[in-house]
């Protein structure tokens, strides 16, 4: 019986069905087009899980590429890199160890915690609780359901007042970017905790409403907890393909599927059969369209790479208020760094990270929301998507500073 109990506790501690033992994450320097072609050749022969950029087609010369390789392919991949004289380093020598080490928070609670990664069921009950406990500040609504039928909850935070301008924040587009939903929860916590105590937050909530969508891709997020930690896409299925899911951040009607996206249903950057094909992206877009007159800024929170991006990503063109946006993120990055010294880079998406069409930030901007940003949170690749829980607090604290900085600017520049 004791042995059985021990086995049960081990199974609970590591719920992932997929075993990452011996898997490796490489960072490879790509000096030129020839090396890009070699990376693409490698990706066509082995199941390479691209971490940054999101796919082989998005690799640019004079950059580095981070990718995750299964244990059985490690030797072949290392051999390939050496034979072709790539400069590379091993970022994570055994993914399983880092994956288990994520859960290093010393919070002992089995329930919700702001300094732990929370399962969807825990987040769902937290959403209901935070709304019911703070009726003067927080209200909860459902904007749609996911492919698998889960409710997409939206929290509206702010002091009741007619015709208030609003800021929209979403988290959890990509399932494996766990630090993202952690930030949305932290934002709500800080709003509720500091309203009436801290002058800036009080003013923001008196004058603005914040719409917070804690997890966009709920089905994918659940899948990362139950089946495979590295899942990225939605969990939709369609006739004629055995491959599952669409990249929700390639599924918006903004240069849809033109660049940095794939038409292959098996790809991690699959743009879907059409723009807004996913119930999740359609629900988000419908809500924003319906509330377009009030929404003045849009934030979408991702990881990793420590960047603040503004449009465009689907093209190398610049938005008309480019100087304003650049000055704004420059100030926000400075504000963020003031707390823990974390350095963020910033700029338009296409040149700063890579061209990618169908993103929600470009779409929101083209709808007329002139303050539209993608945040890529910590880190720059030591842990990548497997950021330990011990970094949640600092990551969220510094990100709050940047979000409040921009929100304050928006409040002073309403349109």
C-alpha cells in the first residue's frame, strides 16, 4: 500500500503524459542564408519544436534560433550542427529536469496562488471568487465558449461610471506560455488590492475600465497541464486532417496567412482554414468590435524574450503614430527596468522579433485602437517557456509598472 501511495504522489506531482527525459533545447547562431536553409532542412527531417522564432520559415540571418529536440534525436541533431559548422550552445540539457523545477514556489496551498502556476479549474473558481468578493470594482461575464465547450470569462475592473474609456488585456494565447495567465491574475490582484490605497491605481480605475481575459486558449492551456507541456495551439479539429489546433495568434484578419504563418494543419503556426475560424479568436474579436468606441488600448501578453512590440508584424510598414508608440514603449521599458534591472527591447513586431501575419495586436490597431502592444515576458531563453514559479512575483511586479505607465499615458491622451 505504501508503495502504491508513493506512486500516486509522483504521478500527481508530474501530471504530464509526455516524457521529456533527455530532451534538449539548443540555441544556434545563424550567420547567413545558407545556414537558414540548413535549419529548414533539419526541420523537414526531424520533429523540431521551435521556441524562438516560432518556425523554421521565420529564421533570419544574423540571429539565433532556440529549438527543442526529443531525446532520441539529440545525437543526430548535434552531429548535424557540428558537421555544418554551426556555433551553438545547449540552453537546457535535460528538459524534464527544468520542467519539474518550474514548480519551485514554496507556497504550500493546494488552492489558488498568485505566485504559483494555477490549473484552469483553479483559475476558473478564482475568477468567480474575485468578482463576488469585489462587487464594487469587478464584474464577470462570458464572451463565448472554446472549441471543447469551456466558458471564456472576462473580468471588467473599474469604478462604475457612465461612458468610461477602457483598456483590454488578454493572456494565454499560446498554451505553453504559462507566465502569461499568471500576469493577468496578478494584474487583477493588484487592482483590487491597491484601489483606494495607491494613488495611481485608484485614478486609473476611477477613470478607466480594464477588460481582462485571463486565458484566451483555455483548451490548449488545459492540455499543457494534462497531456503535453509544450503544446501551443488551440485544440480544434477539422474534417480531412488528423492534426489538431490552430495558432490563435495567426488567426486574426490582419494580413491573414501572408507571412510567418503556415497553411499546414500540422504546423505550430497554422493560420487556420480562414481568419477567425477559431471560436476563441472569434469571441475575442466580436467583443472588441462590439466595444470599439470605448476601447482605447490593447495589450496581449506572451512569452518569452523580454520585448514590447507594437504594429506592424504582418508587414514592414510602420503605423502612422509610430514615433508616439516608440517613445511610449521606450518609457515603459525604462519604467520596467527600474525595479529589478530587467532589460526589454522594443520596436515594431516585424523588425524587432520577426514578420508574422494574423496577430491580434495588428488586428486591434487596424480596427482603430491606436495603442496596441504585444508584451513578451521573461526570460531570454535560460528557461524559455519553463520559467520557474520563483520568478512569477518579480516578472509580474515589473510588468505592472510598464502596463500602468502606458495606461496612464492613454488616460492623458484619450481620443
